[in-house]
């Protein structure tokens, strides 16, 4: 039933684009901020402990609902809850829509929209150099697809549907912690909480990041992707989360194996690269969907 709920949830996620704004969950910011204030007052505690407790707090309502509705109506209500939880765990924004908006901005030549849409994909500052921006966007599509989609699917399979929501909760906490630390630059406690939130999220993203990277190799140019994975890097003093992102960016961009065309300008090159990265993500999603469907059929026929 969990696998069926996952397949239905993925189909709904592809179709219900008009409801994506509901997944921003801004109302949780007040709860997360209250947790941060409590964590900052506990100076003697390792910051990771209150961050974990905050994650468990956000996960508790979902756990209670799952337990209460587990056997109701032959498990039908549980499946509905699993689908709803999966929908709110994915995203919050669809990477395909972000890519489409970025490509439309490139076609229109609107510099302000280009920067805005690129920032939505990068979730960071946009390089001023156009070629650098193109490369960063391609890499960010591969990174964000894991954070918004594949890691959620992985944790749904491991601990359905609670695992998917726990992963999204750590992501919400991480994003808010980064924002709060940037707003309070000289607050050492806020920085400690930010580092702890990034660490916890990095732990949960470690395995799915490598499965996603392997999927990019399978869905794209295998030899180039595996070569990029095995290639030695000089990025030694980075966090676990940063290293996973570097791996996804490196393997994903190599799996694309995009070659420059002398007959195209930078606008055309940017559109081609972003579109190719989005197609790579979609091909991997199809591979995952086929595997999940096969697992579902196997479970039904046993």
C-alpha cells in the first residue's frame, strides 16, 4: 500500500501544480523560530540536540495521525494520509517549473527575471559572468532535484510516510536557520544552530545523494558521470552536506556531457543546458518510477 501511495503521490505532484504554493508552509516558521530561541538559551547543550528535538516535534503530529488511522477503513485512510504527507514533503517548488520560468526569462532577454529565476534554482547568489551562471544553473538543477524530489522519495520508501516528512522538516529547519544566521550575523548562538541544522540535514541527504548521483549516471552519459565521481577533488575542508552537493553537481553536469556549439549564443546555450538538466532529472524519475512500480507488482503478486 505504501508503494501504491507513492506512485499516486508522484502522479498528483506532476498534475497539481496550482497547489504548490501551499507547500511553502510559512506558518511553521513561528514554531521553528521558537525552537531556535529555546536552543540559543541552552548554551551548555550541543546545538544538535535541540535541532533534533525540534525535528521530532514537527514530526509528532504526522506520527499520531498515522497511528490513529493505520487500520481505518482497511488502511484506505492511511493511504490518503500518506499521499497528502508526500505531497507536502516534496518541493516546496517544482524544479521543472523553475527551469521553465528561467528559460522563458532567457528567451525574453529580461535580465531582472533571469537573475530572479536563476536565484530560485541556485538558492544562492547568481554569478555575474554569463557562462558561470549557465554552468551553476545546470549544476543546481541536479542538486535541487535530490533535495526536492529524490531524497524525499528515498525516505518515503525507508519509513513511509513519516520518513519523507522528517526529511522535509529538517530541510525547513535548515533553510530557516540559514536565514536567521544571516540576519543575525554577529549572533554566535544562531550560527551554532545553523551549523547543527545543516549537519542534520546533511546526514539524511547522504545516502539519497549518492543514489541520485548513480541515477544520473544511468540516465545520462554513464562513462563521463562515473569518471567525474571517481575523479579526485581538492574540496577537503567542506561539510558533509556541501560534499554531497558537490558530488551531485559534478556527476550531474558530467552526465549531461554538453558540448558548446559555435553557432549558438549564450542565451541559446543557457536554455539548452537548463533544459537538458531538467530532462536528465525527468529520465531518472522515470527510472525510479519503473523500479517502484515493479516493487509494487511484486508485492501484490506474492
